[in-house]
């Protein structure tokens, strides 16, 4: 079955520390993966997509097909990065649907 | 600004009393989605419209229905709300035209309380 796993429900780091939010998937073939973010009292929004290989707000995510992972990383966390982060692959057989992981709540302490 | 709008932001209904949540978009996207998000959980897809084609998720209860009268509007009807239906309901849109990716644009959500 197609599945996405975010093993950490909560992650707490200090400002300036590196942060890595883990995401593992169990999809065959070449999945299309996204990271979505929800800041406090704001709507859910796209953070980045793996196909563009871009860095957004200092975050990057590399698709590792060997490890079936799509971890989100930032070398120096900022307090404004505190939010809920969801890893979301597109389901196979229906390219218009996302399946959200359970999410990781990141808290960046001053 | 082009956006996804949900009304109302907060809705209170009584157990068993039908309720309708609405979503509108100015993005002219061809796909519209409804998600249910319970406290501390991930958004769960209920159904989506690809243009006029309705696509129900296998585990969406029959209690939940949807209507999309035109491109801009989509409604979520809960025929007989139960206490377990209290949640945040998110509407989202995406454009699946050639060359576009699958980014979904979310509304602010409607928080439903069932008394």
C-alpha cells in the first residue's frame, strides 16, 4: 500500500541549530513529493516540491530513492520556522490527489 | 488577490441538523477538494471534483455529500452531523492543465462544532 511516514510528531530545536524533518514513503516508481507548511493561524500552503529542487526560506529537501526518503532540512533554524510540516506525495493512479503524512510540529526556541 | 475563500469560518450546528459549508475560488482551477482535519491530525481527503467529475474517497461516510454548480463554487453538505464530525474542513484547489504541477491552494478552513 502507498504510505508516507513522518516518524516525529514533535521536534524542538534552538534558534540557529540545524533541523531535519524526516519523511519516508513507500511508493513504487517515481513519486512526486511535496512539503506543505501550516504556520499558526494561517492556511496550509506549499513549502517546496521535489521536482524543482529549490530552496525556500532556507529549506531544502532531496528525494533519495534508495532510502525512499524526502527529508526536509535547514542548516540554521529560525523562530519563525515554528509550524506544522506535512510531507505529501501525490498518489499514484490519480495524479491530482495528495496523501498527507501525519505531520511534524516544529518548535524553534529562542 | 486570487484566492480560495471559505464561509463561514466558524459553524455551529446541532446533532443531526443538516449543515452546508461553502468554498469559492478566483483561481479558475479545474480541481476542487474537500478535506477533513481533526485536532492534531493530518488533513484527510473526503472527495474532489475534477471539473464536473465527482470523485469520492472509499472511506468517506455517506453522510457527506458535495456539489459543484460551477467552476468557482463547491459545497460540502453534511446531512446528519454527529459529534464525531466536529473538525476543521479545508477546501483546496489545483490546476491540472498541461505544464502545471499539482500544487494545491488551500482556504482558511471552516471549523465545525456539533452540539
